[in-house]
């Protein structure tokens, strides 16, 4: 049966339109002098080549080529539509990164803000690169209505969106550290070879380890991103989080969305990280300043919560019995401690990492304003750092991140690759007619990590990982 036989426009025509846009723009990379623009255009070149192979595989693999075993739950028209939406979403983001840096379409303040955000995002990812948690990665930021991260399997590039208000409110930059944490988490946890059925079934049916309640495990990725941002930015990350939470409705503070940590408890994550940083800091003065910041942040949040008359319990989104806020806070602190003991321990002990804020002199709320001044000083410093960019190599057949981070690895792609050798072998073998792919295999290629499970692009509900990085955080 032909693909999308009832569609007004054949799939091959729709695909050609997307590939033409991405390909024509990507071909302009060699003709631009702007390193930032070149990075975006090379990203589009990689997208066009990658997407062409995806479309060829799923457009013909069930029919003329006959290299894909069918699964009636995931017909070809669905696979093509989902892939097409993701390609269009990525093109849209790349266009934003380009147009928002153009003289004719932006203000000088916007361009300066983006340049600063680029430098800050590169610094946010640098510790993860240095510890080999992620490969060498270039980064482009862009203005977006809400902070977000785009995950690109086909290029060593992170696209981070942040709030336009940052043109006047530099504290909005701090969301970049959190989004960088998501990038690190996804790079560490992607399971390319687990098919979509298994992931969905695992999410719906697999029992959670008894050591942690389900409502807490559901927050795992967001907790990781918060912990990472605190480890990178220091106490100012906690202060900015409190400001964001206080801008919401009081009733929302105890509303569990099944994804993010409960707002009323979220500041606990940052103070728990600060306590650990204070315990291991190299100098006594630094340990005291971090400890004072943790105390001041705790006092400030208790005051804010009292003013808003925060309820003493909350209802977990998974339907479990109501939980006392105090008990949940204790569990959350233990969970953060487990992450710091395990996956993120190397960054806790990293003497080479310089926090974006270093604490306060006294354990008083009035001292917290100084954290913003410290962050402002960091912003002045990062402007002097060299940004990693995508560069074409091997006669234009590959891209590579340059300059390389000391101690880093990877950061290279053959243009058109998925980014995982096993998946590239599966796809290339099928396209050459040399192997037939089972549903589990071609679904892994379709997911390309979790490229087509991202919210807003494919229309597929993202698969929320209910697993830790290498194992469940251990509870001591």
C-alpha cells in the first residue's frame, strides 16, 4: 500500500520541501565569515543529510526496498510525519539562531545578549565535557518564550533557548545552566537500542525500586538538571529559582505536575547542593561563605512559604496517598545526596571549576543580593573566552567542534550520520539493501536517541526516563 494515499500532497513532495530549505541554507556555510552563522548553517547541512536518509528509509523501506519488517502500530505515514515535524522544528530553531543575530532584524542589545548567552552556555557545558560525560559540543542560544534545550543527534551541537527578558534582566541567563543540565542528562541516559514499545511499556508498567517513591522518581531528570545548575552556578542558582517560584500562583507551590519537583520543595535541592559544596570546598573562607548562603536561602524560602500559607501536604500526580511536605523534603534531600555521591560526585570535587557565585559573608537574607553582583562579575569574565564552533573538515564531509576542550573527546560527525555507530550501521546496511531490520531495530533508528520523542516537534509524548544514569541513586 502506498504511503499516505489519502493525503492532499504526496509525502515525497513534503519531504523535498524540507530538504530543499535545510540543504540550500546549509550549502551557504562556506560563504559566510561569521563563525556563529557558519555553525548554524553547518548544523542545517548536517540536518539535511541526516533527514534525507531517514526519509529514504521510512518512505521506501516497507515497500519498494522491503528492508523493514512492518509493525501495524507504527505505519510508515506516522513515521514520516513525525520525522517531518522534527525536521521542521529544527529548521525553525536554526533560523531563529541566524535571524536573531542579524543587524536588520534585531537590536544591538539583543545581539550583545545572545553573544553573552553563547559564552555562558559554553561555560555551563565545559565541566561535563572535561569530565567526559558528554562529547565536545558547540552551542548556539536563541530567544524563546520559555527556556528549552534542543537535542540534535546529527551534530555535536546544543541549541538552548532562553527568555528575551534577559536583555534587561541578567538573572534570566541562569536558566541556561539548568538547560545545560538537561543536555548532560540526556547524553548520559540515551539508550539507542531500546525500542519505543519497550520504553513506553517500561514507563507504564515497570515497578519502581522500593527505596524511592514513584512521585520522587518521576522528578528525576528535573532534579538532575537543578543539581547540575547548582554545581555550575553556585548559590545564585538557588536564589534565581526562588524568585521564579515566587512569581507563580501560591496554589501552584503544592501542585505536582508529575515532571518537575514540587515547587514548594524545589529550593531544597539547591540548599542541599550548597551544603555539600561547603563541606568539600578547598578553603575555609569559601566553605563558610557557601554555608552562609545555604542558611540565608533556607531562611528566605521559609519566610516566603509562610507568607503564601503553603499547605502542609501535597497530592502526588501518580495518585498515591497525600504526602507531608516535611517528609517529602527529607526524602528529596537524601535523593540529591545520592546523586552527589554517585553520578555527579566528580563535579562536587572539581577544584578547577569556578562557581558563578561563591556565597555570602553572613547567614542573613539581606546578604543574598550580593549573589547577583557576583554573577554580574562572571558575565564580564566569560566574554573573553573563545567559543567552540562547528568547522567543516575532510573536504566538507565532516564537521568538528573547534577549539577542543582540554580533556574532552569526540565532537566529530560525518555529515548525515545519526551520531551512534550501531545505529548508523543499521540504517546504512538497510539503505544498501544488505540487511533487513526488525521493528526493534528500525524503531531505534527512528528515535535516533530521543530526537523524535521531544515535545512540540513530533507530537509524540516524550518518554520520561524512570531510570538513573547507571543505576538508581543509592539510598544510604
